[in-house]
C-alpha cells in the first residue's frame, strides 16, 4: 500500500489522478475498483468521495484533461508557423513527440471511450473533433495553396492521425532510432502522402543518428 498522504487537498487529488491513470492503464476501467484506487493512494475508501463523486467522473476528467492538454499544446506548436507545409510539419512533430511521452493518457483516451456514459462520451468526441479540425484546416489550406493534392480532407485527416498515433503500439524509449529520426520518418510519410507526385518534401534538418 502506498504511504498515507492525507484525505484532503490538491496533493491528494493529484495522487488519485495519477493512481487512477496507472490502474486503468494496467487493468482497464471496468476492472479497477474504488477500493483498489484508495489503497493505491493510501487513504480510506470513503475519503475518495472528498475528491471524486464516482469512478465515471474520474475517467471522464482524465480523458478530457488529456485532450485539452493536447489542444492547448498544439496551438503553441503551431504558433508563428507560416504556410501549410510548415504547419503540417509542426503538427506531425508535435503529435509524435506528445504521444511518445503520454502513452498512458493516449491509450486510455482511445480504449476507454466505450466506458464513458453518453454525456461524457459526447463531450470527449467534441474535443477530439476540435483536434482533428486543426489538421483538416492545415490540409484544406495546403490544397488552396496548391502544395497538397488531397481528394478527401476528412479521410486524409483520419488516416494521418491514425498513422501518427500508431507509434504508441511500438515505440519504446532507448530504441534503435533517436526521437528526431522517428519524427523525421513520420514527417516524410505524411508529406509524401499529401504532396503532388511532382513535389518531394525537403529534409526537415532533423538529426537521424541511430542509437542502440
């Protein structure tokens, strides 16, 4: 059992969130009990209700906070980027970097959508839609600028996000490729997929040095 840290205050709430994230990632939402969560944090089960009303509330907050972080940090990554190509590079680099470091949040946001009640599900889908829309806007602008050749922006948006998020299933820190090399590989894949055949994406200048 974790050390008892008290039953009140923001420190305990943060411990509950971290423990909940870890337990849901390891065991799944349905399998995690509030008693198990309380034991992990080191408080009495009844004390949990000083911080969360239900297990559903905790899940919804974890997922919504994750997507809000994603949206906020994306805006920072895109700030001052000009032109659709530069913005798409920035989107890819941000998405890959974020998903390298937030694997638990990403996994839960994708795998536990089915566990949300209808109201929370709709809220999360709306947030996801806002993130997807930022990519769709970049692709639409690229078509208008004549630098992208995309037949269906919505299909391309879903395909690109699926490609980029897929690294969560195989990426492990300390592997064969550096972070920059992995980002560069994804940039090339995405840009090659949306640019006209006559155009080739120029190198992004990232270091592709391999590490063992």
